[in-house]
């Protein structure tokens, strides 16, 4: 069987702030979005909080006047968040969280149709029996993609599709697609896992027990760790360390329960030699990354994101010892990525004619495993 992981970066719709040319361009928008939704949770809106809310909203033209800007939208459901006097500037009318019902949303836009079809083409080329999907909008969208788009490009659709909504309100969840010979036997979410600092997972650590065609049990822990794209780098790294620590705890618990074949797969947003990866790659860990496995055949580039540099090794298939022993082959599929400023850094499929046509900024990882 072939196990793969692929960060598809949404299939039909994506927040506009995530569709800009680089993370740097969207960073301020995402930080403002996060700060606005944090401030409005306060039970009392002090003068300092009201001033900060207005200052942030003023940075986004139209958000105060019309309730929406290019990248952000105010959802004012019940009660009034803003007060508009006949004379003078707009004020925060609500005195605290209990005075109104509403929130701030990210404005969304359709993903280019060609890019969506190219994502399907790459998935077809992967020919995986079990595909771990990162950054899918929701199960309905993933199922629609499986039923319509994959078949449209001449690839074989999957027998089962599953996605559990996670903690990220931008619509970037983790899911799974399996062939009809395989069965999703059990699933478990960890969206509510907490430690002393609060909620652990930015999206989820979704557990799926899959019964293989040979009748074996394969346990998958599918993850998408805290992004490096925005927020303070030290705080983001600390979050990823908490996430890696919890994933390792879950892994150890499942090993103790008798599972032999376990894979931790997805976009972990961290380089192997950085400290947030210690719980998974060091500190007594027995996990093996497919990219360090002797049966893995790479393309000379150590990274999985963007141009494939060493600092862009973000995607993983980490395997338990018994699963690692069953690996017969491994590789990555990079032809869905643009590659360099002009798309000439490495080969891509011919239907990618410009950067916006790319299936993803991530290469897909795969492993052939005899289970």
C-alpha cells in the first residue's frame, strides 16, 4: 500500500490574506484578525481595549464604515458592537462580550480553477491508497473535490473521505482519503486537548485507525502544527513544541495499547534539527522520518516547501519501528510546485503555466509499505 501526505492549501476557497504573494504580505492581516477576535472576548471593554480595537479596524479601509474591508469582515449578529453618533467619530458601543453577539471573519475568494485541477492531477500522480490531506476546507468540500474534480482530470477517486473540523476558523483542516479496499475503522479528535497554557492544537491531531487490504491496523495521527507565517517566532516555536510533546504522548499511549503500525503525518511547520521537534525526533524517540529512511529516493533537495531548501523541510511521515521495517520504497512528488521566481528551478506538470496555477507550495511525501 502507498501512504502519502499532501498540503493542498485549500481546494475551492481560501482566505484572501492567505492568497497573497508571500506570508509576509498577509502577516499583518492575520495578526490583526487574531488580535481583534482576542480583544472582543474580554468581559469588559476598557477605554484602552476600545482604542486598540478602533486602531486596528482603521487599518482596514471600509471595516468601520461598511463592516467589511478587502481582507476582514465584521459579523454583527445581535446587539451593536459599533456606535455611530450623528456627529463625531464612530465608537465602540458594546461595553463587553455579553453586550453583543458577533465576531470578525476573514474574507474569502475562490481558488483558481486551474490550481484546483492541478491539485487533483498531483493526487492522481501520487496514486496513494491512503492520503493524509492538510489544509482542506471541510468534509463537504473534500468530498466534492473527490467526486468531481479528481474524476474530471482522469484520476481515480477515493472510496471514503473524512474530515473533522479543527480549531482554525480559516478553513484549513486535516483530513483523510482512502481507497475502497481500506476501511476507516475508528477516528478520534484532539481539538479540545489542553495543557497549562491552554488549547494545544492549532488545527487538530486527528487519529484515524485504518484497516488495510491485508487486514492490519494502521493508526494515523494527522497534524498541521502552528504556522511560522505570523506571530512572534519564539511564541510560535513554543506552540509547536507543546504540540509535538502532546503528539508524542498520544503516540506513546497507543504503542502501550498494542498498536504496532503508527504514522504521524502532515505539515509540522518545523525543521528537523530545531528544538520543537525534539519530542518526535530526539529525547528517546523511536520514530523514523520517511525522508531519512534508507529506501527513500529523493531529488537532491532536502526541503518539502517552496524551493525545497533545507530550511523548508516542513512535511513529514514519521513511522513507528514496526511500520518503518515494512517500508519498501519512498519518495516525494514536487511537480505540483512552481519552483523559483520563474518556475524553472525544477520540473512541474505542463498545466502549471504561472505561479497561480500551482497545485501547492508543498511537495507531497509518500511511502510504499507492506502492511
